[in-house]
C-alpha cells in the first residue's frame, strides 16, 4: 500500500507538514504547488503553544523554535485611550502550563524554508513546482490530478491543501466563494530600529479600534519589526493606487493613538489582502479526495490559529491514513469527525471576536475594557486552554473505532 503515491495539492504550511508526516511513516508523497517555487510571502506568523508538539511529530520543532522569537506577552491595547485591554502572559509559566511549549512568532519564509528542507531530506517526497492543479478524476481505485499545462499525475488518493480559494473544494463540497468581511490587510516588515519609540518591542501587540486593528511583533532575533494593519473599507474588492490606499488609511486611523499613525506611515502599500473566511461546513471528503487546512475550514485571524489548525490537521490526517489499512474514505470520515468541532469553534469564535471584541468603539469598548481589565492572568489563560492544550492525535485503531460509531 505504502508504495502507492499520495498526492497533495498545495505546498503551503498544511501541505508540507502533511507530506512530512506521511513520509515519516514510509508513504510515497508528491506535492504539487502552483507557484514557480515552494515559498511563502515574506511576513510574520504567530504560532500558539499547540503547534510546537505537532512540529515535534515531524521532527522540526527545535529548528522552528530556534528560528522564532518567544515573546513575553501578547497584548491588546485600546487604539483610542492607548491603555492595555488584556494581556496573555507568554512567559516561562505559560510554557510550563502548555507542556513546555512556548508561544512563537516566526518569519513565514524561515518556517517555509525549514519545512521544504525537511521534505528534501526524504527520498519518498517529490516536490513539483509550477504545477497548478485544475481538476482531479476519481477512478475508484486511484485518482488522477490534471495540471494547467496538461500533465496527468496518478496517485492512490489526493489531499487538497490548496488554501482558502481551493480548487478541489469546488468538486468536493460544491463551488462557493470565501465570505468577505469587508476588511483588508496591509503587511510590512522594517528594521527594528525604525519601530516607533515607547512600544513594547519584545512582545506581540494588537491595537484595536472601531473598524480597524494593527498587530505588531519582532522577528529574526528581534532585528525586524512586523506590522499588519487591518481595516474595514467599502473598496475592499478594488485594486487602487498607493495614493488612494494612503488616503483611506489616514482617514481610518485619524482618531487613533499617535504611535499607530507612525506605524501606518511605514506601511508598504503596494499590495493588500482582502480578509475572508468560510463558514463551518461538513463534507470535507468525497471518495479518494479530502480537504485540509484553509481549504476545509478557513478562519479569520482573531486567534492567529489558521496555520496552527493546518499543522494540527496534517498530523491527525497522516495518523489516520496510516491507520486505515487501505480504506481511505474511512480515514477521511474519521478525520472530519476528529477535527470538525475544534476547527469550527475556531472559525465561529474568530468571527465573534472580530465583530464583538477587537473592533469596538464608544460604550461597547468601555464595557469590554472594564470586563477585561478585571481579569487575572490565570483567568485569561483558562479561556485559551482549549486551544493551547493542543489537539488529540488519534492512536492505532481509531479509524475502525470511528467506523463502528
Ligand atoms: C493577514 C493574515 C495574518 C495571518 N496570521 C496568522 C497567524 O499569525 N497565525 C496563524 O496560525 N495563521 C495566520 N493566518 C492564517 C494562515 O496564513 C492560513 O490559515 C494558513 O496559511 C493556511 O495554510 P494552508 O496550507 O491550509 O493554506 P495556504 O497557506 O493558503 O497554502 C495553500 C498553497 O496551495 C497552493 N495552491 C493553491 N491552489 C493551487 C492549485 N490549484 N494547484 C497547486 N497549488 C495550489 C498555494 O500557492 C499555496 O502554496 C493569517 C492570515 C492572514 C491573511
């Protein structure tokens, strides 16, 4: 069985982690990535302490931690009064609470390079670049994926790790677009010396106001400063010039703290990302094809857990494929049963936080602030335990147990 190739469409964080987890158990894996090179856009990413144990399964935990900054705190500040709203202490006691696993912030390029290098160490992983998949065919005992340039690639099964705009999702779950929030993000990295003075530069910070937020944190041994500015705009679906983007940002952040305006002035406005997600939905697989990561359950960034969920999916899906004795569709059903509630809770709570927590002004913000400022660090940790204590990785026999109900 293991000499039959497993095809993975998409070489993002989810696809590469799945390739590593399968290859470790001896499966032949082929990853088809549409981009000319396996890589990531060059901004930061936060990884909660639920991610490091998953990275340990694929042998890259220490390397990723070494490439990361471990912040002492994750703050939220009110963008109008400039005062802290809440703080997740991410110190040594935090790491102890979560099994010795720290909170990490890492450059996406560094994370990707670690995953690609790890894949290259496995002779049973093939990485195909410039391979945009446009369709797949299910032939009952095998699948064939078809690329834009006419290649036909055969495998035992296909895993759709092709992101929020997944092509495979259309075939498996029916065609639909992501749900747009009307918000967009601009992202920038500058040398840390250019960061505005007086900010907690060692920490992750979110400044929230009505209709906008800014997140910043250090990267690469604290030599770089990552800024993400997110705001609501009628023009979220339009491509405009830099001057028009600048005018929108100046209007949006006019009432915010001076330090936020300093960060806005530093943004690279060449590119912006419309922010969307998916509603939780069942039916992640059909026959010999299954979806994972953003393709199955894309979420808003409120918990900074989209990639975290993709990494967890990778380990769980590989464990179930390894356990299914050739009954792949049983493994896929077990995968959805194992992962649906956790990922749906992330999606639903992220929407709630987006609308009713991060982006408030006026009395609503005052009510939020009063409640949050009264909470202890322990209470804040307790609220996050369900995410940070991590995912269940199924043991041998799990597929059969799920099949019996
Ligand atoms: C502004 C912003 C900030 C975020 N911050 C965080 C954070 O701090 N922490 C966190 O955990 N998450 C964060 N996320 C979410 C995170 O980026 C995603 O959840 C994560 O990248 C999903 O991984 P994935 O592998 O499922 O999909 P993707 O990363 O989207 O990878 C999909 C891959 O598939 C390829 N592909 C797509 N279609 C095809 C095709 N037809 N054929 C071949 N290849 C294809 C793509 O090129 C890509 O390489 C953030 C997202 C945004 C927008």
